[in-house]
């Protein structure tokens, strides 16, 4: 009886451990099979096998690279003003085709929903503000509307310039893309820099700052409860 229970528990434990791996392998096989079927016409039509010494695997990898680069190029163009207008035109054309419009609009809504799940800020930039020679830290929120671009005669972006140490207050400025300096900095790092007024730039410095503030409060014997509304002094 004890041996039977041990075997049962061991089987369940092994199944729990192996099930995710098996499901992952099956899913990968399905995806790879679908991908190879999709790439087949591309490989045959462009004769990629002949360019890689008749090595089928190399041709498949090259086809994947071509597809990735093409998708990235389309995405880059779509983010520019001309590409945005082309996509709007495509949406209107597809929208009048029966049946096709239903499928296209549904997939487009799902894609837009996934894109909106990203952070509201696109990237961190420097903007020469409030005067020449001084730079403010800002976050690009989106590309400027077509009417603004037409008025400026060049591509522009909407930039939110937050105040420090309270980044929830700030102002929106429209800046030509040629006048912004993009930083190799994450949005979370930029916000942390603003909140700490430049004192803490990374997690380690932020932790040190928090400890320093806590030590100062303890040395001054400050009772935050009595200082806040509803405390003993209120």
C-alpha cells in the first residue's frame, strides 16, 4: 500500500514537471511546421537554396532573416508620416470589401490593443528647453498630428516635459525630430532620475537614498504620525 502511494505521488510529481516541457515542444513543432510551410514559397520563388550551396537549413534561416528585416522595415516606415497615411488609405480600401473588412478590422483591433499595452511613453529624449544651452529631460508620447507636421514642414513628435521631483506635472511640447536628442535610457530609469532630482540613477543608488532619508528621520526623532493631519498636533 505504501509502495503504491509512493509510485502514485512520484508519477504525479513527474507529470507536473514534464507536462509544461511537453506542451512547449509540441507547440514549437506546430509553429515551426507552420513557419516552414509559409517560407516554402519564398524559398522556391527566390531560389535561395542555390545561393547557399543547396543547404536547405541555411536557406530557411536566410528566408527568416529576410522576413524579419522586411517586417521591421514596414514597421519603421509605418511610424513615419508617409507610412501612416499609406496605412490609413489601406484601411479605407479594405474597409469597403465585404467579409475581408470584418476579418481585417478584427485582427487590427487585437494588434492595436496589444500595442497599447506598452508603456505610454515611447522613449527618453533631451529637448533644448527652456532656453538655448539648457536641456530638459522629456518622454516622447507619440508622433504629432498630420496638421502639425504640415504646418512645420517636417516630421515632429509630441514630447512630455515632466517637472521634478513630481513628474505627474509638466507640459506638452511639439518638437521637430531634428531637434531632439534620443538617449540610451529606459523610461523607468528616466522617471527615477526625475523623482530623485538626479540623486539616484539606478536601483543601488535609490536604495542608498532611501536608507539615508530613513536615518535622517530617526536621528531627528520625527514622528510622522503627529505631523500628518489627524495626528496628535492636529
